[in-house]
C-alpha cells in the first residue's frame, strides 16, 4: 500500500520542504510572533542547513518547545517512564486536550529521558494550509483523513490502520494517537471503541487478540492544571449540554491551537501507563467483536483515569460542583480562592444563565476526579 499522501516526510525530502517552508510569509509571521528575539533571517539560515528529520526536531522544534514550556507552564514532568523499554515500540493511546501540545509534550518528555521521538497522528481538518502540512510532516506527523465521504470512510480506516502497523513493525517507530476523534473539551476522557476496531483492520484481523497485542498499546494521560482554551470551548459545551447542534466558526480550530500553545497552563504532567498486552490476553472469552473492542477501550480508560495526575484545580472544581469539602486536604483555602477568582474572570466573558455557565465550566475541571473515583 502506498502511504505518500498521509505519511511524514523522510530525510530525503527535508531540504526541498524546508526551502519551500521558509519562503512562506505566514510562516515567517508565526515564527516572529513565537520567537521575536530571533530575527527570521537567522532562523531561516539555520533551517536551510538542516538535512534530517532528527536535526529539524532537535534544532528547531525542541528549542521553541522549551521556550513555550518556560513561558506558559509552571513546570512539565513525566511519570511512569519505568513502564517503558527503550528498545521497544509503542502505540501510545492518549488523552487529548490540546490540539498541538499533547503529542509535542509527550515527545519532549520521551526525548529528554533517552527515548526516540514518535510519529504523531493528526486530523486533516487542521491541514487546510499547505505550509502547516509541511511543518507538521517535517515533525514526524501523519494525516488522519477525518473529512472523507461516507463511501470512502471504510477505505480510509483501512489505510490508516495499515499505516499504523507499517510504522510500528517495519519503520520501527512508536506512535501517538488520540483516544478518540477530537479533543475531550468537557474533561471527560473516554476511548472510542471504534478506534480499537480501526487498529484491528490491518495486520492479521482474523487473529484479533494477537493482532492487537502486536501493536503494543500503552495508555497515556496528559494533565494541565489550567486549560487555556476553557473559555473558548464554552459556547460548544453549552450548546451540547442544551441538546443543540454546534457549528464551528471559520478558523476556530486554528485560533484554539494558537491559544493552547501560548496560554497559561500551570503544572503539566505526562503520565505513562503500562502496556495492556497482558490484559488483552485475558479477553479470549469475548466472542462478539464489538464487545471485545469496548472492553479494550475500557482497559485503556481505566489506566488513563488512574494515572491522570490530578491538580488542585480538579479537586476544587469537584468540591464546588458537588457542594462538599471531600477533598479539602488536597488544596489550600488560598488556592480555592484563587481558582474561584480565575473562574469568575473567565466566565464574565460568557453570555447566558450564570448558574448554567458555572456548572459547565466546573464539570470541565471536575471530570478527571469523577473518572478516577469510578475507576478505583
């Protein structure tokens, strides 16, 4: 199968794609905004000397990412790395809160701890700008075709599944993929069983358990103390809570991507669970494939919910929405007052019933606590 339209770029393509990228006026504007102290001419000269994907990541992406981490977080940490082996490849199935940074921050934690970077799955709904396609494909990203017509979805799912098997087994690359299409804007991290079904389409689908085990699935949770896009997602969350259909505004995803990258996040923790092969092995009694996929999704969710690093904002939101002090030992009164002040400053920009708006906002931060309690 030919994967040219979805695969990341190769070392042989780096020079050509970078030469095209640095001539894009919009790319220059973005770089000047992110890196105002570095003249674009200097950045351009450095980029034109790059010949490999690894050099592009270590010399361009990593320095910019480190600057963003320093400016927009109160620290990034990784836990659970002892569950991984450096000579093995993994299909990391991850929570998804931030359009661009979830995979980037996990990649950074891996790189700084002696692991190789991973290939990253990203939806084609974000790939409407050619220079953005060049940029992400230089950063080991492959495309998930989410905008296919109904008639082409089956073929698209098989192509994606085949590429995942190819990358893991032949290219020997680990992969990051979100646990479902789109972000968990409401804070409720749930794996869609259909993604497990997609994993099983290629390889040896008739040997369903061995086929999934060959992918070495490892759950990952990424927690942010504060979600820079919390206020931006409120219109959609409020509409859905009212049973209404929500239509995205033009460029909405790109605007939220920019805010997610630069906005304040507080403490950020990337938590690696344990590969689930031993648990999958125990599912031989499932005869119905849909039940099997749902159970595998549940296995992933249990680890995600248990490993999720809860912050004071999560505990405070849970107590506020439930009108209790159950987790008062997990935060100070000062922190609670600060969170309530933060919430008020954010919600004053939202029109509508104040109590309803507050409930939707608090649920966003309280869900990880609720999910952890239910998974214990």
